């Protein structure tokens, strides 16, 4: 996939979330079941001995802050109860983060930063990655849910995950979800309809489906035939290759990681997302 096409896909998704923030947020209210197991693993691994030091959570592509709302409840009733909690959310769409549901207003010590992470990475050479930092301290737990499928090409997925690892303190936990939507027949049909429409009316100038890599798809939204999202379906080998790629980067970057767990959760089947839990060494 060439850089220009990847950039167009990123802009396609940015436009979608800007124009459909309210309707999308309305469908994202309940916590995902996979978050329960994620927090169970994290709480087993993170050192609870820290006096009055804050426990910090970082969320890349935080959306409407529903993970922060969920994590606040879990951390407040954990061995970390009584310690200050700080939440740092990053997203390219402020309208999602400050939606009318009011999650952001219910979370104390919440810091939000509006950043087009993918747009930033597109402008940088891989050698510049150590200089990519967020306006947040290193976190005890860093998460990225419902976003990796919007990252075009393996090259940029590795760089996003590497940035997430670098945002995590040594010993901290990194949790990522990978959407496996093409295992669902309903989603297969939905993607086929969207891609057929896009052939007749391209969603952007220069749209060329031959640029898609295996697993790449367009998906529509509700009854809006003009709305498209670029999404990537993952398989286990691709996830393994991604983690391996991050480990290769970390050889010279002082951010080695080890994999703690990998499991399926979410959706009617309980297998819609594949979760990977890493720990920064």
C-alpha cells in the first residue's frame, strides 16, 4: 500500500468519526466483556506498592471515554484503592471524547489530548519514532481498543504499537484489541455491500481497491450510503507478526516487551475481538 493511499484511508476514517460522532457514540455505551479479563490480568501484574504515587492509565483512541469510566470503577475497588488515579485519553475526534453521554464529566483527574496519531506518524521516518511522545507521563497501564483495525498497513501498525509501548513505564501493562469481524457472516455481508457501492461511487479521489492488503475492507454505517470506514480484519499470524515487529524495534529502543496473554472476547460469539496483553520489561 503506497503512502498516499494510506493517507486517504486515514482521512476517510477521520471524516467518518467527525460526521457521525453522535450516532457512533450512541452504540458504544456498555463496557466490552474483554475489558474485565484485561483488568484482572493487569491488576495481577502491576505493583500495588507505591505509597501515594498516582496510578496512571493511558488510552490511545479513547473515543467517548467509556473505558475510563469502567476502569475507574475497577481501580477504585482494587488493591490500588486509596491511591490517586489519573487518566490520559488521546483521540483525533474531540466530539467523541466530549459526547453528550457525559463520561468525561464523570471521571476525575482526566486529561484529554486531541491528536491525529496516524497523521503524525505518516509524516515521520521510523528513525524519528523515539521522539513521538504524548502529553502524558508514562502509564501503569496503556490500552488501545477498537483502533488498530483503522491503521493501514503493517508498517504503521507496528509503529502505533511501538508508540504505545514507549508510553508505558517499565513493568507496566499494554493491552490491545484486534477486530476479527470477517468471522461474522453479518459483517461479511456488510463489507461486501459497502465495497460494491464504493466501486460505483468511489469514496475519495484516487480510490483503488487494488491497493488493499489482505484483510483490508470498507464497511458502511447504518443507513448512510455515503459513509465508509476503512477496517482491517486480523488473523492470529498477523497479530504475531505485529508483536514480533515491535520486539525487533525494541532491540535498539530500550522498550522490550513480553506477551502475557492472548484471548478472544466480545460480540454474540464471544470471539469478535482478539486481545493481546503485553508487559514492558
